[in-house]
C-alpha cells in the first residue's frame, strides 16, 4: 500500500491550528476558565449539599415530631391488647395530620395473635419497613438515666429508603408500657423535586459563571497581551532596521518596566549603530580619498617605470633586477588602487550596469586572448549564446576567476559555458571554471570571497591584493547573479558563475560611474589568496 503525503496546505492548516491551540491568549482563557469552573462547581456543590441537608432535616424533623406526638395521643390511649379495628382507626387518625404520612400500628390481640393495622394497605405495609429498623425499634434499651440518658427503654428511629425509584422517610417507635409499635412512611418526592430544581438552577448558574469568566478572561488576556503584541511589533520593526522605534510607556507594572527596558535597549542600539555607521562611512571616505590621492603620483611613477622598462636592455646588469622589481611593484600598486576604488563604489552604492547584448563565447575568448591565456585554458562554449549583460563587468569577473585558477590551481584550466531554462524568465547563464590543482581546503571555502583573506598566515604576501574574488562576486551580485566555490570530486577547485540571461537594468547601485575605471580592463587579474 502506498502512503500519500499530506498536501502542504493541509499541513500548514494543522500547524496553524496547533499554534492557535498553544497561543498565550488561549492558555490564559483556559486557565482562567478552569479556575472559575472549579470555584463555581465547588460553590454550587457546597450550596447544594447544605440546602439538601437543610431541606431533608427540616422535613424529617417535622414529620418525626408529629409522628411521635400523634403516636402518644392516639396509640397511647388504646387499651392493652386492643382489637385490630381499634388499631386501624388509630392508624387512620394518625395518618390524617398535615404531614401526610402513612402509618402501620402493630400489637397483640386478646387471643395472642399479632395485628398489623395500616392506614392504607395499598401504600404502606409492614414489609416495606427494613428489618434493621424493626430490630432497632423493638430492642429494649438499658436504663441510662444515671449516665445522662433519658432513661427511656424505647427510642424513635428513622431511615431513608427508596421504593420503586421514589424516596421515602420511614420512622418507628414503641409506646412505653407494653403498648403498640407504630411505623410511619412519608414521601420525600416533593423535596426531591425541589432539590432537582435547585441542582438545575445551580448548574445554569455555574454555566453562566463559566461564560462570564471566559469573557472576563478574554478581557484580562487582551489587557495583558496588548502590550506584549505592541512589544512584538516594535521588536519586528527594530529587526527591520527602524532603530527609532519606541514604545509608549504607561503605568508602573512589570509590562511598563519591560517597555522601558525595550526603549532603553533600542536607544542604545540606535546610538551604537549610528557610531558604527559613522565609522564605516569615515573608513570608506578615507579609502576613497586615499585611492584618489594616490592616482596622481602613481600616474607619474607609472610613466617613469614605463620609460625604465623600455630602457631595461641598456641598463647596467646590476641595476636591471631592481628596475624590474620597481616596474612589477608599481603595476601591482596601480592594480591595488584601482581595486580599492572599485570596492569603495560598491560600498557606497554608486556602481551601475551598462547593459548590452553579449555573445558569451566571444566574450570569454576575448578575455583569454587579451591576457595571453589561450595555451593554458580549455574553452567549452557554443557560439550563439547571447545574454544581456554588462560586457566590461563580465570581463572583470572572468579575468579574476580564470586568473585565480591559473595562479593557484595550475593549468590547464577548463571553462565551460551553458544555459539552463532557456526561453523562460528564469533562464540563467552558467560559467564553470575548473582547475587541476590541489583544491581549496574545506575550512577556507567559506572565506574565499572575503576581502584580503589569506588561506595561510605563513605567506601573507602574494602577487594579488586579495580583492579580486570579492570584486568578482560584487559584479555578479549587481547583475542579480552569484558565484559559488567548491571542490571537484575528480580534483581541483570549481568556481561556478550564475547570471540571468537578461540582467535587470535597475539595480540598487544607481549613481553614474566614470567609464573605464573598473579593474580588469587593463588585462590584469587579481585573485584572492588560497
């Protein structure tokens, strides 16, 4: 049997339902409701039992007192061993009181037989009286007058029973002086109905109390959670960079203290960010000003070194190495200044694209040919792959990536060009540059595009400035693309350039840039150290 996964929409619905079930508001309402329900049920239960006891005790005492008095008045005046007729008449008179109970009188007749005379044989007979109650009524008690008792040999006993689902009170007593024994049966149905009505009333009151407590809990939760929601919204705005976000503080409770702490934290964060932004801006201005100021003397030095390079063959052999070193370092210094100026443009957001339709294969070939890398690079690119890109910035990217591969990985370097999703808005140009060197250490991979990063502290100086890969990545980003670095399973490092086939004309780098100032146009490349 194949188990089908749940649709994503249904999974999200379950997740949202679970989130709602575990929300703070719901938990507050549930806890408040449970406390209110417990209190209401407890109060209702206590009220019910108190009222039940009071109602039954009042009815019971009234009936038993009336029965005792009626038994004394009616049965106590009968002759000894009266006939059944007299017992029956006495039972009828006893049952005619306002307490509305039935009576059974029991005594011996003249012939020694027992007579059980009920007031109404269809309602009450001796067999209804529990055996335990009969035993207690007929049992003669010892004289307890000397111990604080009433000294009576017989007492009045009672018991609550149920007959055919209806509650009754049964009482019994024996007339002192060998008189008849009497039992009474009083219905408690009206009291039961009254208690049931009371129970329903208390249940309705409990339900209303629960609803009221839920409403109060909702109001209380809103009062508590409203500041928390405002705090969450303020924290979200703060996370979005709106550092001037503040909360209105009112009251002197814990939530007000929390709002004050948030405002203090936001104020400190805003000041700190402003300080860091000011330092960063000052640093960018310093680098830009320094690079600009270096260009003028560097131009003069470059002109002198070019003259010296032209006359290198006529110089003293002892001086020629020094002249060669000066020429090399001057060019390196020029590349570094140009790179620094390009970096400052990216940091300041003043770089922009100059788009054109570019045949990628021709662009890669021109880049390799201009730098005399044809013998060291293998190109796998079909003609006719045309993308709308900035050709100058693409040349910078290719020069840095291929130059870095040649410098650190060794030849031959393979450059493969392909496209994916061609003919769709998601169409991408993919350029893979792979070398045949030892690859990039795993701990270095996350840092290969960092500025001035050196893989080994033991060789802090290299031919490059350490900015080439960083500049290549920025140029890819301005196109809406990216560059990734990895190691091939067959050995060597692989840099993968992804660019949209139709780069967006408007990027967040909007200011005008002087043409011809990007590094890489002179034919030099500068890779990051590995």
